[in-house]
């Protein structure tokens, strides 16, 4: 490890900016699903969703270079690049979700969606899950439940727990019983918001509940939440930063898996394949209402360069059939993962879909006690063998495996074999 560089980082960025792994990686280049460190060692990237179509994809790099060498201004001028991209992006949504506002990050997108929801409903009350993350603005830290923040939860916020059909506590309960109890909790939260005078502005859900640990929720759960919130006068925000652009394989957007059409869809990270690009998709009516009241402008959002990059990402997703690839590879991975965990009673069933998956780690065969320490050991052992992944969930005991969609079948033996070797080493 380069201690000089580490000390320079501490002296500038500070000691509280997080770094992965016990011994931080000093990376110098990336290509496709591969990352290379300063010593020339290559790692299979099974973690990063920002380079959605692969690190340094030559078509993305060229689109950025060509447009940057031609023109890059804000959106107060007409430019066909910006409109071409907006049209292509919106074509991937249901009729009615036909307007987009661009931003620079998922945090900005979520903040803007809430601003629009508050103005439409005239209410301030927010519903969010009890272990989630949707951004780092001052407003969003008041609804953050999945990371450490100094700011307390806002008094206008109510939290609810996401059920997991695979939890030990639910083994003797029917799916309908679990669903009924979970929706009753949501209904109670909404009633409390109304009773306290905040009213109901919006619910936000990250549509695969990744921060929550990829729980397997009952059929109809997200639909039920949306119905209850709308009955209470609120709007529905689908956070697609993790699930969007085909990552789950079965659908282009995660909310589509649940059979709902949200009022707002927020996007970030993978939209620009590493270039800062994000946005909010909503209805013409909601955007017209907001626009008539506010002169919203964002200097760097949706510039010609950003639009060229974002449009090229969409074209690559199509041309390389990455959505179909995600679904196909997910179908190949799950049986191998199932074989691995079946042989280890302290490992939970595989969870997730497409190219976002993992499994829980427990300290006991009854799977009653999540084991964060062993999960960390697995992450380190896998990294030592040249594969990068991480961990998620309320207890930090779910392996988080989320490679770029550039992953190919030829990479699976290394990815899955490395995980199996690490499990053998750590669990004995």
C-alpha cells in the first residue's frame, strides 16, 4: 500500500472519506470488467454499477471526446444532442412518463423529485424504509436510515420495515399473512403523518431494496404501498439508481417488476457510465405545474457532452443486448449460488436478480444471527484472490455482487470459483 499517497489523501480529503478494504486499493486503469492497480495486478470488478456498460468503454469515451471537442454549453441554448437523448430515454418508459429534468447526481434527482411532490401535494410528510439511502443533500439526510448521519430523522418522516420472505422469522407464516402485516404497518405510518399534521407528500422506494439487503418481498407489496400512499394523497418516487437500465435482467426498470407506474423515476450513477449524469422522469402535468411556479435551471445538467455520453450508453445497452445478457447470466449464476449455500447451513438462500445478487451470512445453522464479521472476512478473502465485491444490509451480512453489465459468461468461472474458494477458506 502506498502510505505516502494515503497520508496525502488524509491531509487533503480527510480521514473520514471512506475507503474499501483493510488495505485500500490504488487503482490506475479500468477496461470492461477489469480494474488494474498500481502494481499491475488485475481484478475482476464484481461491484461497480457506475461503469454500467464497462470501464472506459471505447464508444462512450469517443462520444465524450467528440462532443467535448465540438461544443459544450448549458441547456439555455437549443441543441439537438440534448433533445435526441431526452427522446430516446423517455421512449423507455410507459406512456404518461413523458418529461425529464436532468441533474448531476442521484442525490440531486431525489431532492428535486421531493421538491416537486411537496409543491403538488401541499404536504411535507414522507414515508421511507427503515434502512435506506437516497442521497446526501441536507434535505435527504433527514430521511436517511441506512447510513450514519449527524442529522436526526425529520419529524415529518415515518419509516417502515421491508419484509423478507426468506427470513427465519417468517418461515412459519404464509406469504399473505406477511403481506397483510407489512401493509398494515405502512397504513399506520400514513395515518400518523396525517394525524401529526404533516400530511402525505410522497413515498420513496429503491425498487430492488438493495440497501435493505435485497429482501424477497411478498407479491403485491410494492403495489400495495403505492395504492395506500395515493389513497392518502401522496405521490410515488421510484429510485432506480441501483436497479435501472436493465440491471435486473427481467425488466429495464426495477419498478416494472412490481407492476406499478410511479409518479417520479429518479436515476443516477450508471446513466452516464461514470460521467456525472442523472435525472427525474415524471408526467407532463407534474412538470408543467412545477415549471409554472419555478425557474429551475442546472448549469451542468444535461449538457451536450452529458447527453452524448448518456445517449451512447443507451445505444450500447441495445447494441450489446445487455438487458438480455443480465437476465441470461443471472439464470446461470443462481443455480451455482444455490449449490454453494446448500452445502453451508450458515449461508442464506441466494437473493437478487439479473446482475445484482448475493447471499446472507450467519453465525449459526438456524440462521438466526447475521454475521457481519465473517461477511467482512469473505469480502477480504475474495479481494485477495483478485475479485472485488462488497457487503450490504442492515447488519452488513449480505454479500453484494453487482458487476458492470459488460460481464460475460467467460468470467463466471473466475467469479463463482473465487467465491467458493473464499467460503471454503473462511468457513472451514
